[in-house]
C-alpha cells in the first residue's frame, strides 16, 4: 500500500477539519488522534473514518463547535452533555474532568451523554497515563451484536480500554471491543478487497459470512460468547443509563443512519495509583509485572510474549520512520475530498 508520513497526514486532516468549521484547537486534537491511531496500527479507527466524520460535519449532524457542559455531579463524579460534538473533543474534555477529580480525590469518574463516535478508546487512557494515572474508557454504540442464539442485536460491541503507567517508555494499554473484531476491521477488509473469517460477523439474516461488506451490513459476533455479550451490557449501563442518555436500540449508528445524531454515551475514569502504594512503589511493581510476562515460557521457539500496548508501541516507532500505509482506494477518496473542500491533498513520497 502507499505510505504517507505522519506529519503530512496530520496537516491534511487538520486542514479538512478546519474547513469543516472546527476551531484550530479542536481540529488539531482530532487530526492528532486519528494519526496516532494509525501510528499504533489500529487502522480501523484512523484516517479511514474521515469520510463519515466529514459528511456528518458538513450536514451539521455533528456540531463543529459544541458547547460541552457539566450537567450534574459532585465530589469525584460528573455527568457531561456533549452537545452532539465530535467524540474526540467530548471524550478528551470528559477525561480532563476525570483527571481533575482524581487530582483532588484520588479517583474521578465521568459519564457522558449526547456525543458521537470517539475513535479508539485507548486515546483517553493515554491521556490519563500521561498524568501518571490509571485510565479507564468505554463507549456505547448502536446495537450490532447478536447474543448467542439471538436473532436481533440488543447491544453494541461496546469497547473497553484500560491503561496504566510504567517506566518502559510505553504504558500497559488494553483496548478491546466486545465483538470478535471491531467493525472498522470489516471496513478495512472491504477497502483491501479481502475476505474475513466466518466467526467475525453474520449477514443481515444472521448467517455467517466471509464477505466484509455483507458482514458490515449485518451483525457482529460477540467475543467469548455470553461473556462478551454481558460485558457489552455493562458498558451500556455506565455510558448510557447512568448519564441519562440513550442506550440499546435508542442509539443510532453513523453508518446506518448518517442523517441522525448518534446520541452516543461514554464513561471515563482516572485513578491515582500512588494513593495506594506511592508512585515509585507502584512503578516498581509494574516493572515486576512486565518481567513476569516477558519471561513467561512460550510454546514455539523464537516467539515473544508481549504486554498489552507493546505491539502498538513498536508499530508507532516503525511507522514514524517508514510512514503510514493507506489503501489506494482510501487515498483516492481523501484526495477527492481535498479537491471538493479546497485544501491541499496527500501526495505520495518520491
């Protein structure tokens, strides 16, 4: 695939978001998050999402300049209204509130309503980790997950991310959706012209399919059967129910109903690990934790054990040097958008 240098992609995205009415600061935040997600190798949540974001910004379904506000809460808990803003903007505002609460009480939790797709949940855990805190982030989405034996989706593949600081140059970072794979992986497979495994998704009639297009129009399958399905319900309670926002079939999908606000909810938490043991003692224990993983026996010679977040860190280092691979079909679409909006497009390296 063609590769684009991270700074060039960031500049392109910033120009597009500004042209779509966002403030310079929010455009910088959104472009930074999308590029970082690509740098981690999580291409399903990177620049490939720009076309749908742009469509919804142009139609003012997503507000380019939202007035995010605190609705309720005291002590370590808050409820925010995202004013139908970009999920990145709303999500970072919510985690900032959680971090501020953690600075005062040792823990902060923020539930958000009336937001939109906020990209990779790990982005907000990284925000907490940069402040020396443990981060937890999750979001609900339109139902797209079929329960084992079910014929109609009741909940979304609601992702959960958890991050903790280390001395390793990268944090412990787990970011998982409650489906076997995230829906964005089906989009990537479709862009690349690839088939998908039969345990990823079903078509619209509930039949297993290896066609990513049919799978994206159908239903995702839960990871771990009833366990993944149950965890997705937990996310919906924390993100949708307690915030007073939308949940289950009240939610709308940005691809299935692009003309309507999503009403997405989030839940962000920050915890100060230093309150339990002291900061240095916690990091000492994380060192031991990591070493236990790295020295664990492997079944095949030459294999390596990785801690969650380590592969993404290695991918970031590599792609910072070599560039971000983008499918040719996506690159063409992004340049068509640039022409339509009157901003500079993306050129291939010599």
